[in-house]
C-alpha cells in the first residue's frame, strides 16, 4: 500500500499502486481490479482526489510514455498516456511545433489532460485539450480496447473528455499541434487599477491575442479591488528576434532553479506576508509594455521553475478553488471577488481568464465566459469551508460550475446544478462500465459512481 495525495497534499489515502511498463500492460490493467475498483493516475497534479482510490488499485501510467507516430507535415502526433506535456514540449518545439493547449504546469500527462480536459491561456481561441484530439485508444470494462473519436464514438469520446478517468483507461492519444516559428512569446502587459478595467481590457482586446491571462490581487481592497497584471501574447515571428536569436529560433531550455524544502521552518502564507508580496509583485509590473519577448517557461509555467512549490503552504497543504461563470455573470464575478478580498484570506496565486464556447463534454469544465482560480492554505482556518460553500452557491446561482480537477471539498448536492448533463454522463459511463469497476476517492465523495 502507498499513501497518495493530489497536488494540494490534503486527504492522503492508501492504495495498491501498479506500474505497467508498456502499452499492452496498461491495456491489461483492468485485470487487477479489486473490490474497491481501479483508477488511472499520471503525475498526480490534480489538486484534490480524482487520482486516489482508498483501499483500491491505482494504475501509475507514467512508464508508458513516448511518441509512437509523428506527422510533421500535418502537425499531428500520437503519444502514450503517460507522456508528459514537459516531454512533448522538449521534443516538439525544436521541430517547430507546440502543444495545442498547456495548463499552468508542464508536469501533466496526456492521459491526465484527457481526464481533466485541461484548458490554458488560449481557450478563448482554440478551446480545451480534447478539442484538439483526433482519436484516442481506451480500454473499458464493457468494450475492451478500442480506438474512438468524436466522429466514430461521440458519446464515449465526449464523456471521457473531463470524465475524471471514470469511463476507461486511456492508452494513447492522437492530437493536433500548433505550428510556431520561434520558441519565444511576444507579450503585451497592462497593469490595471481595478477589476472593471481588467474585464474591459479582456472583453475588448483578447480576440487579438492567442493567449491571455490576468494575475489578480485578492488582497487589495477598496477602490483597488480586483487590480491585476494582464499578460497577453502570441508566439513571436522570426522577424521579431534579433540576428543572434534567429540563429537558433526554436531553442528550448528549462531547468528547475530550486527545490522547496520538505520541512518549512516558518509560515510563509499569512495575510501580512501575502499582502506584502502582492503589493511588491503588482508594483514591479510595468504599467504598459508591448512586444516583450518571454520564454515558454516564463509565460506559461513559471511555477515549474521551483520543484515542490506546493510545500510553501506547509504540512496542511492547500486548496484550489476554480469556478467558471457565464459571460453574463460579471456582476456575480464582482461579488465573488469582493467577498474574497474582504475575507482577508491569503492568496498570491489567483488568475482570471476568459473562456470561449464549451465543447460537447458533459463534464468538461469550461463554459463561455470567465474563470477565476485561487490557492489558499488548507487546514488552519475553521471559517474557510463556510466561505467557500457560500461562493459555491453564488456560482450555482449564476449558472456556473467548479473544476473537478481542482476540487477537494464540493458538496455533492450541488454537482447536478453545476453540470446539468450529469445524468447523461452517468448513463454513458454505465454503458462503458456496467459493474462500476472504475472508481476513485472523488467519485465516491461526489457520488459519481
């Protein structure tokens, strides 16, 4: 037995972990199902418990990795489920291609990207990960090993997109890539004084950028409520690079510059320290800057530069709360931000993005509108649960939802309000897994299975 947690390092649970070494062993993982079921796991970067299975079996997919087909002319690649976005970027960027979507960390597997239907800073342009998928190989208890696509098996395909691994075990995925001329991003930055200015800039200008994200200061109050640093950009064309840069325009180098210690001698995350950090972070950003060249790591994955950065939150771990709200719910977004800022809860990792139209996945998280995500310390604040419960209700009342890949404490009674096609998803899941053999701590907590 091994004790596993999500990235939030809360609610550890014991599981029997099995490590398949090739695609055939991964496809045969259903032979190992016990009385508590089975769930696949990648790198465990979901914040809560979707890749845990207390008392049951967890299949570690990370050894089943690599590319087994690459069409550079068409920009299509087939990769095994345990392949990380980090590996894909290292392999593909020097060839002039980038992954279709990347979340805020490269330490996510292809299988995990399917299970969570991950999104990035370009959802307003291209949608989420599964929108770029041509086909995937999946093993289900009812159907065995099969290749499916949105065209051949639309119900199972879209139920798998964001289905938290509960429809089957993904073996490999074929997906489209994004062509690039250089490995650098051309980034425009605006430092905004309040939330209204941030929203106005994003609504009026995001269409002109491939990528857009705002860091939002949730410690600022009064007239500064919702002040932000808005970064928007696109991959730089070759002509924007200097003569020196043009000699190797697709070079990609990224290293871990530090590792956060396992034992933290002091508490870094207090209202006082986070308020000071946020003030300094906000003030150091330029009021307005255009065409600044940034590396892939700087723009997309700055936290990956510090290994185990989640340890900064101490032994109790952290919670991430991420909601999606319809485009019409800007008043509710203002109310949520005001309630968070007035609560004084320390949060220095808070981001705001715009979503484009939703895809057909019943449990896929994005819907057209806004998404707000924030990290807060877990375990030390007895009033935190009540605050988040109130925010959950605000989200439901606004027609929004929470992201299951980030959740660790949602009340199951709210799930069908957030995901109105939940019963449709359950029927497809039951057809794929009539015996309920695929299960996780999340599926039991939220009564998905």
